């Protein structure tokens, strides 16, 4: 009799454990589908944004704007006394990446670094022939003056990049880079070209 009870209890325990594992996996899967994530395939990203298997390109600013939304994000900034204060900024991005972007900046705001942001931009129409992800609302530039874009030694945009010396310059292993990567965004580095202000969903 005791052996039977032990066996029944053991079976129940195993069943409940398996059920818990299944539930956890379902939750993790749901979280991944709700937001972009590190290691997400290009196919998954295209489906998330365009609800299709093919990447689209908008023909005009008017067409692109139909797919954009403007969100509000909390950020840290520096006041005139160089003390960190909370500010709310508006950011226009593609409506299908907006939940991910909100998640990203919520985590950056709550991060230990309290990285200050005084300038930020997302959607920016750069012409029908441009391949920039800003056209799609899938690229974000942060503090452009302090995070320049260079090709070799030539400065193409911004003024400098001095992480550790300037508070607005993005650190290689800081909260901004880690959080962006966590949700599937790539930092702007292509060969000899480095765009330290730039993060994009497809990596362009």
C-alpha cells in the first residue's frame, strides 16, 4: 500500500514538473514573439515588421508615415549643474517595433548607469532611393554630436566619441549597447565605418 502511494505521488510530482516546464517555455516563447530579441533571424524580423516574408521599401514619405507611431520615453539627462534628471522625450518609430523600443528605453532608464540622453531620433525620411533604416522607422540615433560617424579617420557626422570622458558618449559595454543587443538591435559598425550614435533593427 505504501509503495503504491509513493508511486502515485512520484507520478504526480513528475507530471507537475513537466507541466511547469511547458508553461515556462510557453511564457518565454510569448515574450520572444512580443519583442525583438538577440539572435532573432532576419526572416522573423521581416515578419514582425511587415507581416510578410519580404522586406518592403516605402516609395514616399507619405506612405512611410502611415506605418509610424510616436512614443514617449523616459530618459536621464544632465541639468546645468551636471546632475542627472528625468526627462520625457518623443520618438517616432515603426508601429510594429514600438513595443520593443519602449521596452529598450525603459530598461536603459532603470539601468545602473543612468545613461543621459539629450538628443534622439528615429524615423527620418531620406529619399526613396536611400537604403537607410531611418526611412523605415527602424533605426535610432542617440546623442549624435557626442557619438560621431566616421569612415577611417574622416568624420562624416557628429563631432567626437569619448566614452568615459564625455557622459553622452555611448560606452562599448554600457547599458545602451547591452540593452539594444538584447532586443535585436545592432550597433553601427561596418568595416572601417563606425556610426557610434546609430542602432538599427536589420543592421543597416
